[in-house]
């Protein structure tokens, strides 16, 4: 199981800016006019390690490297008590790979207009289709690679990439992977003949895959899984490691496309607050509390919260947009 765990010390040795990118909260950074801000723990699981590991504290590289290099681990490598506690407190339940595959197959059956495009489900496993993927009349492989996909409350992102089965820890070789992103990368590999063309297609695939998560440690794991999917897929296709500049570019895309969010409100978790004001009157000090308008209305994603609305990147338009506005426009 050691190969499923992306070690932060390894990332730090490869390039310090790489881990920094994977810990960046792009919404906060944008709001701070480019001054790098980090995702935060959003879990109390690590508080015994010290004040810097408290629920509301940012995750910085020094907290998860060096002697703390094994602080963050995939759920399947945590002890059973920690797994059960997460399930109780945050309803954290992970889906077996075979079920992710069957659900992803349904998505592709709709897009292609036929079943069993990438594999054939066989009980609790699947068999990869050996022939190259063909596309419906009037579409191209680029249309499929650029089709938008979103994994909600993504955890470690098992629907986007199946580097390993999140319930058993079994590592899945690149050719057998069946995540939504894995499928796009298979199509890229089948339709490009040079590393430069492959990279162009891979960037399009990553730009089209999104996911959000509440807990900072799970979000980091998801981002790491996508980054290693890029590196492992490149090496599987070309036989050598991807250039560092390409890895960094991919990490930048990932830091935008997988973000930390309260999925019911569309804001950074716990960023909504009641506003307290004080007035001096003839009768003494009066305290006034103004409630967050959005939090006290029943509609989901109602755009009246006073928290920080999460931003995502529209890569085709080259601009940032509020995720809540994207949903409201559908």
C-alpha cells in the first residue's frame, strides 16, 4: 500500500513550490490580491499535535513535512478508530472502486450513446476494452476530453481518478484506471503522437475536471492524487518522467479546480458570520447582532451569504467566476 500514499516530503524535495501550490486556496489568495493563502484543516483530528493543527488553522508546508511527513495519509491507511470517527462526525464514507466505475460508465453511456465504452463491468471488478475509443458522429476526441465533469464532496477524488481503491487501498495500474479524468487521459494517449501534443490534451482534460471538499486534509489528498495521475499517466505513455515545468503547470490547474467549499452555501467553510455592533445610548451600551442573511434562509446557494464565495477558473474564458453563479446559471 506504500505506493498509494503521496509523501509530502517527496513533493517538497522535488520542488518546494509544488507543495505550496497544492496547499493554496485560490479564492483567499485572489481576495488578498495575490498574497498566497492556504486551505485550512477544517477538522479537529490533528489538534493534539499543537495549536497550529487546530480546526481553523491553515495547512502550511512545514506542518506536513519533516518530522510531520506522515501526518496526512489516505483514509484507508488511518487506524480503524480514526476512520469510524470521521464517518460519525462528517459522514465520511468512501465508495469502492467497482461502484465508482459502474456509475462513471453510466455517465459515458449517456455521452457516447452506447454502453461499455471504456470497460466491461464484471461483478466487483472490470475489464478494459482493448480497442481505441471511437466517438459519435459529429464529435471528436477533443470534445470528450473537454467535456466538463464535477465530483461533489470529492474526498480523495475516487470518481475523478482511480489511483487506488479508497476502501481497500489496492493500487490500480494506469491502463486499468476508470476515473472520469483517467478516461480522458486514455483518450489523449490514444490520439497523440508526441509529448507536446499529449501535454496539450492533458491540460485540457485537467481544466475540464472539478471537485470540491470541506476538509482540508482530504482536499490535499485529492489534489495529490490528481497530480500523480498526471505524472504516472505521462510516464506510462512516454516511458520517462514529465518535465517539472509541466508538473507545476498541472498543479496550478489542480489548485483552482479542486477547492475547499461548504457545498450547501457555496462559500469557504465557516466563513459566514453574524455581525456584532455596539451603540452608546442614554440607557447604556446596546448590542446589535445582524445575522447572515443567507444562513437563515432555506434556499441552498442563495447568494445572500456574507461569507467568502468560492471562485473557480473558467479556463476557456480566461477568467475567474463564483461557483454559486455557475450553478445559478444552469
